[in-house]
C-alpha cells in the first residue's frame, strides 16, 4: 500500500519502554487506516517472542508477558481512541512460522503442546489485558493448532477462555487462508468471521467454509440460528463503541495519508527504540573534539537500508523515501567540521542481479521438473535453461492445489573473479543451493517471497559443480512460485577501498542487517547473513575506533563484539532512521532504548525452532531471560539492557510497602553524569520456592527523564492479584504465601536494590 508512513518495527516500539509513545503510534495507525477507507486495524501483534529465530519477532513486542501486555494495552487504546477497531493477534501460542500452514495436500499445521500454566502466565496475559483493560473490539485467532485443536475452532480457547472467562464481547476473526478449517466446528466453537477472500478451493483445496456452507449448516440445524445472531451482535458492538457507525469511514485506498506529524513520530520512535548495547571509551557521541574523519560502511547506511519487514504487519510502500543514515551523518559532519566518507564494503541483504548464462558451462543448466514436492518423481520433463528465475518453470506444472512440483537444476558454474561471491535466492518454498556439494544457501519452508543469501570463496576460471533443488510445497502466494538465483561477484576493488578508508579514518561506522519476515523463520542460527561478521572483524582491526549499527529482526550473535568499541541496535527502524541516528550519534539526545528480548552468546542458549509438526513447549515458563536465569546462562546482553550517555545510581534502601490490594517499591534515581537522559527503572519479583516460578519476573517499570545531578523519586506499584500464579490443580489463579524478594534495577542482569518481605 502506497503513500503511508513506514514506522519502525513494533519491537523498536517495545524497546522504547514508552507506553505513551505506543499510544500515540496506535492513534497514527488508526488515522492512516481511516484515511485509506479501513475501520479495523489488524494490530497489534502481541505474541511472545519465544525464540529470537521467529520470522515475526520484529512484528511483535517482547519475550516478556508484562512488557508485552503494557505495550498491547497502550496500542489498542490508541487505535480505538481514534475511531477504528483494534484487532490484537494471533490468539494463541503462535510463536513460529515453520509449519504454520503445514505441507500440501493435507496442510497439517504445527500443533503446539503447552500446559495451562504456561498459557495463562506467559502466552495469554497480553490478550487478557487487551480485552479486559483496553476493551479491544476484535481478536484474531492463529494458524496453529493448540493442544490438538485448530486455534480458530478451539472451544476451550475461544468460547471458554476468551469469551466466557474474560468477558470478551467483540468478534473473533480468522487469519487469512489457513486458519478456518471447518464450518460447524468453527462457528459453534467461537469463530465469528472467516477472513474475507472467498473460496480457496481452486488454489489450496479449501472451500469458503462460511458463506453458503454456513447458511446450509444453519438450515440443517448443525449451527443454531442464535449463533448467527451472536456473530452479528459481536461485530456491531465494537463498531458502535468506537463511533464507526455514527461516523462511517470516508477515506479511500489511493489517499496520501503520510503526514509531517507521522514522519516526526516515526523518527521519535526510532530515537527512543534504538538501544546502545556497548560504548567503550566513550566512543559515542560523535564530536569534532574526538574525530576529524569518519568512515561509513554498508548498504544499510544508504536509502536501501533494511527499515521494514517484507510481509506481515509491515507495509511495502513504493513511494517511501528513506532518510539515509550516511546522508544525515555526512550533512551533520559538514556543519561540525568533520569529514564523513562512504564505502559499500558489503553488497547488502537484498536480491542480486540474476546469474546470466555466461557463468554456466555451455551457457545453460540442466533441469528436471517433478510432479511432486520432494523430488521423488515422476519426472514431468527434462530440459535446459539459461538462468534460474521464478518465471522459467513450465506453466502446466502448477494450475491449482493439490497439484505441486519441484525441480533440480544442475550444471557447472565458472566464476570470472577470485574471492568471496555473494549469492541470493529469491522466491518462496524450499530451496537448497550447492557448489561442489557444499551448501551455500538454504531457503527453508518460506510461505512468502523472501531473499536468502549465501557466500562462497571461489577462484576465477575454475569449474564448480552447481546444484539447486527447489520445491514449491510450502509456498502461499498463488502464481508466484519458483526461485531466482542472483549473484554479486567477488570485488577486490571494493575490499581494498573499504580497507583503505577504515585505515585512514578516526572512526569507522559499520552498518549491518538481516532480512527476515513473515513466513520464513531464521535458519542461519542467528548469524548475520553473508560474510558480514568477517567484514566487521576485518574493518574493525584496521580502524582506530569502530561502531556497529544493526538493523535486525531480533537478537543476533556477535562474534566480533570484542573487536568493536560500540554497538547500536536500531532494529528495522522505519523510513526516518537516518535522522534518528544522526541525532543519537551526535549526542543531541541520549539513547534510552532497552532490550525487550535477551541477546544470547550462542544459538544453543536460545530456544530453537524445529520442523516437527508436534511441538511441545517443554520449557514451560522458562522463556527469554527466565530461561537464562533458570539455567544459569550468561547472555551476551540481558533483557532490559541499554546504555545512555550519562550515568545513573539507584539510592536505597529499597522501601517496600503493601496493603490488601497492592505493593509499592520506592527508591531514588540520581543522574550522576553530565547529560540529561531517560532511564528505565525495572522492578522484578522473586517468588517463594514453593511457587515454582522462574527466578525473577518483571512486574513493573517506568521511564524517567533526569537532569544532571537530578534526583527522581521512584515509586513502582504491583497489584496483589498480579502476583497470583496459575494453579493447575484447581484450574484457577491462586496466591502463594511466603517470602517475596523485590528487586529494582536497570536490566534483568543489573539489579541494584533488593528487599525480601513476607506476604
């Protein structure tokens, strides 16, 4: 959709720990939706980031249920204050995209096996708060099964929990395509709207389960007519509540709804959500006193920066103008008397030019097309192609599901230059690309079009056996099947130019990114794509000082962390990212973002996503920092971590007072540095041993602006009922009496004050 504002990813909003800003963002989303003629906003995404490998981690908020709930409530309230209906999603336990649809022809989706305690304490709180506190008008149910039943026809999930126990009186709407799996079961068990789109029988083998089939079910008594009345009432209630009936939406899809105010908001969100992870030797902020010459590296420093996701809750806008970080840093440098130069160093994470036939022996490749999704035959045909593109497969291979196909391309690849070659695979489905039997790139179970990269160190003129196996089995978008193989060849000049620039500069700023989005979980073990890690290390060793700026979906590994002086996590920072980074890096404002997810040191320390249909959540409550605490693992950067350009102290003793309804923890926050800055004070609670909870849980936070030498009174409150835990024996919430320890600090790994009280 064009002519809209490209805001930072929701994970950046969560990293701000600023609920007021999130409320304003909700209002802006609603305004742009209404301006485009829409009165329902399919947001916010409030699923727990169980694994940093999740494709949609950037689209959600956090690994923590309390932080997620606070951001969810603020977003829903903001949306609905402006006359649109909010639709928090995806209910429930939707925490991976692998197998979320399943594989044709049965489309047997992933089945999440989770106990009720984990659901109520970890995966449900944001939805419950959105419904009860923010009065969300709709809720979207998810693709996955939960404990054996599809979420959108799960009677316990929708009727018993959401509608009966929580008192939700709005409508439940299914996610697109694969969420609605029946008529009678879905209608009777709580699904109010099957997502519009008509029949998918011609494309996926699914009929339109509502519409005519629903009318037939009512006529034969399988679905009572009173249930249809209930559906209608649930649709109309939130429409009346937000004023959508009194003031019908009047916008249209071609309207330009991007405003100066919204661009300023996008910049503010990027500023508040960027997290300063490391800052040795006061490398930041930039000043003329420190640096006379700065070198900037990486495509993400240009207007090709990875500022948004490709699918899901993000919008691809062809009219978007990205404020390039390099342009902003250079313009500011000219004002400050600092020379700022640029070198590409790395060709980026996007799609490269298609490999042309001159790279192949005899100018072509052999290809075999199969009428199955797993290369098992029978062979439909064998032929030659001059390159590998998504449009090159024979059209008769796919007309509609359950018809599927796969292909194997083979031949010889002959590079023209020596060095590291960058390959891209763009498409959807499964694709495995090999050179000399070594896996170079792997696209795994991609539902939507995406670009995956791989690298290979090659010698000019040498013949390498090439094989690319492609299957369309997990594809979603009809008519967009196939794979395109791209190449950015080794470039010694690029390498030498980057090395020289790094050696000459007083400061190197290296931009790096990944490229994950809905439909394709991270299968690179949290490594940056391509050889970005080695480039960062190489340039850092040639630089006097080095800053790395990351534009990533979630946590990434940093094998180069000891080689660099400073690291900024800017996420997918929206179209105003350059202006935000300029203000942050030149010290106009201090960074104030805090991590909403834990950054692990190794992939083994994080929960991983596998391809199993049956997926038990064996970790129970131990997700994110809870897992690290429970297993005594040391993270690379802990949940809640984020540095500023000043220093803070929490003065005790920590005072904890309680009554029948709530508990307050109070102390003093002192800015002991020389710059005004925001600090997020976080309150964690440790439960009595008998409760069998993780070692500590976030229960309150607040963001304070404090001037140099300023003293801020901190009073954080926790409702007594929020200390309850789910008791599976009685199937309800219960309070556990005993010793509770209240901990005040600046992150889950930086606790400053503690006090234990008997409750």
